[in-house]
């Protein structure tokens, strides 16, 4: 008998009262989460308070290289510099 067949047989052997007791115990467990919640896949970045707008922008190579030379976060730094230049900060 395969594992799947044994699992199905074990499930079929559980009475309604036993199933209700198992369900109640699972609901009362603070660490338990519903299966549908476990199966949800969270993708992408968390939503921002104010969403950024993607744009196609042509910049001088040396400007981009200067910001990239500062390491990770260069786009955020560039955005901050543009906000400052536009008097938005």
C-alpha cells in the first residue's frame, strides 16, 4: 500500500467527532495558520505608501556612473537629488 493510499485510509477512518476535535484544537493553537494562508505566495516588494512611477529617462553616462559608484541604493539617492533640485523636500 502506497503512502498516499495509507493517508487516504487513515483519513477515512477518522470519525466526525474526532475530526471536530482535531479542527477545534487547530483553531485554538495560536501558532497554527489556515492552509490557504500557507499556500498564498507573496511576490514582489511590499506596497509603498506612495507608489513610484516607472519612467524611461535618458541621462548622461557620467551622471549615472557617479550615482552607481556609491553602491546599492543609487536609484533612491538619485530620486532624492531630483526631489531636492525640484524643491520638493
